[in-house]
C-alpha cells in the first residue's frame, strides 16, 4: 500500500513539473501536452525493471511522436486515428511489450486528442520534449526501492511449501503404510512449486535491474546473487524430492480403493518418516540462514542448520541400517538404493560448507556495502570509494594472473604483500575465497 501511494505521488509530481516547465519555458498559449507526456513516460519508467521500463518509455515516446506528427500536419480524422493506432501497436509488437503494448496506442490517442489547433507545431514539439525529460529524470532522482523482505519472501514461500510436503509425508508414514494416492497428492503439491520458482526468478531479475541503476541504493549490498544461489539450491532440492516421491510410489494402481500393499516393512517405513521430517527441518533452517545473512543473526542460523543436517545424516544412517536388517524383500533393494541416493543428493544440496564458500565469495565482492544488519567491512560512504574499491580488486586480480607462483596483494595503502600461490581447483571443488567477512579499516582486500 505504501509503495502504491509513493507511485501516485511520483506520477502527480511528474505531471505538475511537466506543466510548470512548459508554462515557464514556452510562450503561450499553454497546453497540457508536456504534462500528459510526463505522466505517461513516468508511468512507463516506474513499472517493472529498469530495462523493461526504458523499453516502455521508448514505445510510449514513439507513440506520442507519431500522434504529434499526425496532429500537426493532418489533424484528427477517423483515418488519421487509424494510422496512429496501427503504428503504435506495430511498435509495441516489435518491442515485444505484450499486454503493455496497449499503453503505446493509448498514449498516442491521448496526445492526438489533446493537441489544440491553436498551438504552434514547434511549441507542441518542445512541450513533448520537456515532458519526456521530466518523465525520465524524475524516476532516476526518486527511484523505487528494492525491498529485502520482498526478495527473501519469494524464497521463503518455496521453502515453506517444500517443508510442508516433507512434514505431511512424515506424518502420514508414521501411522500408515505407503499409499499410492497419498504419494500422488504430495506430487501434486510439489507441482505448485515450479511456478513459485519462476516468479522468484523474475523478482530477482527485476531487482537486479532496479538496484543496478538505483541512485538511492548505490551503497547498499547487492543481495541478488546470494538469493539466486539459494533459489537454485531449492529448485534442485525440489527436483530431488520429486524423484524420491516417484521411487516411493508403489507399483500397484494408485487409484485403487485399498492401500496398494506394504512394499516396505514397518521399521523401514517409520524410519523413513523420521528422515522426511528431518529433511523438512533442514530445508527450513537453510532458508532461515539465507534470510539471516541479510537481516542478522548469521552465527545462530549456521549452528541451527548444522544441527539439522546432522539429524538428517543420522536418520539416513539409521534408515540404511534398518534396510540392511530387513532381508524379507530383497528385490526392493534397487529401489531402496536409489532412494538413499536421492536423500544424499538433498543433503549435498544443503551442505553448509558449500554454502559458506559461495557466501564468502559474495561477501568479498560486497566489501564496504551496507546490509540491514550492518556494513560488510569498513563502510564506503562516497562514489569515489566504490570506484577505488573496484580498481583495487581489478589490480589484485591482474597480479594473481601475472604471478601464478605467488601473487602480490594490493592493499589500500598502496603497499604489496607476497601471497602464497593459490592451488588450482580440482574437479568441481573450488578454493574457498580468502577474503574475510569482517574487514577493519587498514585491512587488505584480497583478490
């Protein structure tokens, strides 16, 4: 609600500024072409990401210019209206604006209908230019903010949905044998997660564009890469969970009136319920760790995730032990082995060391920037500080490339320190970045 009120204020301010600048800079008679152009262009630039907003600004401006040319040399007729609307819709189709393409035609129609015959062509053109300038500059001076809670909330919804599936399955299997209909219900609930993943990806893409050109958040840390890594982990966990559910489903008809049979013994079923409950808890703690990374309380969240993963590993070990001790149905071992492999895959996705490697690399790239919980290292308070930080990082990276036997680290006081050679990563395991997450003034920034 507050965001909508701020957008209304920006649109109103843009309209008034467009009108006042037109009155002050252009000779009479006064008209609303500049104010209307400012309103339309501001609306286009405020909606969606910066990239999409600029595309809409270009399309709206094109529609306005087409209507302006037609109104100056032809005037308003049924066939001139048809020409303007057709040209505007074609421009929208070329720019692939989708549903927003109607904005181009509407903008052109409003300009065509509001242009008075008493206004000179030069005056109306200059009024359009003034309105366009106001519509582009005002959103840059008063941009929309990237709200951290909106970004973390998109991941939280996915984690909560996945956790609820694990908990429902654990509660069911703790008192009931494996049932095909129940497994199908869990699979149906799981199918609702990919659309949430797609919307979260779109939210992160929009936030990336907004923050990249946001003058109000120039010193704030870019949390999009961190959240994108968490989103990828959750997405892979969803795929592994689907595979686990498919392996759980009995071979008999899932729509049968009676349960499809005790494919697993009671001991295996009960232990598997414990594993599912522990996995749901680990998913919740993983999401809490990502949220704590940008809001505070990281150490406590790390401990909780470590404990949750230890519980999953212990439950998984007990499950394998129970399976080995149950030789009654040896033909199920192929399925059982695959099920254990899927559990191991989820555990590997939530691995804390893997997350910390990615987190440290991200924090090293955000040194000096501000998070809601505080700054990462000594805070950078000027645009020149950002430029200097980037130059130091680039120089350190070049030094490592030029001196693979032991690169020279470039520090803030223009001194260099010989660093030991970095061992090349083997396989898929990369060396953990050496940049500290708690940087004090005078400390050195590692490449």
